C-alpha cells in the first residue's frame, strides 16, 4: 500500500528531512554508528522514510513508526548520556572550531529529540485518521495492535 493522503506524505517528508539533517551531523553519526541500535530498526527507518516504498498494509506502517520511536528513545536514553559523559575528554582533544560544533550539537540534542517526537506523533495521528476512515465500525488496525500504546508512551517520555 502507498499513502495517497497528502498530509501523511508531507509528514513523512518532514521526518525524512529532519532525520537526514540530524544524521548528517558528524558527531551524532559517530555515536549512532557506535551504538547498539539493532539493524532491524535501521532497516525499518529506511523503509519508513523511503517515499517510493510500498508498505504491506497499515500494520507494517505502525511497526515502522514503533521502530522510529524506539530509535528516538535510544538517542535520549543511551546516546545523549554517552555524549555528555564523553564531552569533557573529547572537547579537550578538539580544535576550537570542532569544539564549538560539538557544544552546539550537545545543546541542540534535546530539541532534536523533541522535534522527532512531535513529527512522529503527528504522523501517528494522521495514520490513525486514515486507518479509522478506511476501517469503519471500530475495526481500525491500530485498535488491534497492543504496541500502538507503547508508541504513545514513548512519545510522552
């Protein structure tokens, strides 16, 4: 299935833009590539952000959203603390320009996490809207998936 709903497509594009900007940061990329984020999550992110990819139904979309939410949680709970822990020793070894960029990266990380959560929440809300409109009489896919509440919970953290 592909999304013909323009709001969903635009939100996916917004998520894609933010992700590529975020991942394009050399310091963040270093920590992400050094992380223990499972390969399956990386593949799910790639699938969700691929505008040409067709999904195997709405359940597939919700699974990809769950993976992206887990990715953001890993950034907040593992990568951010690791960067903060390493900052003192790393800053001492950096050139003045790199030091400034690293400090900016650290100071913007919480805001980047907030933006990811906001976009993912918007995406989830719009996918649910499409789901409910497609499946009338209370048979929406999200109502049958227990992990959709996990997504909501992770977005609140």
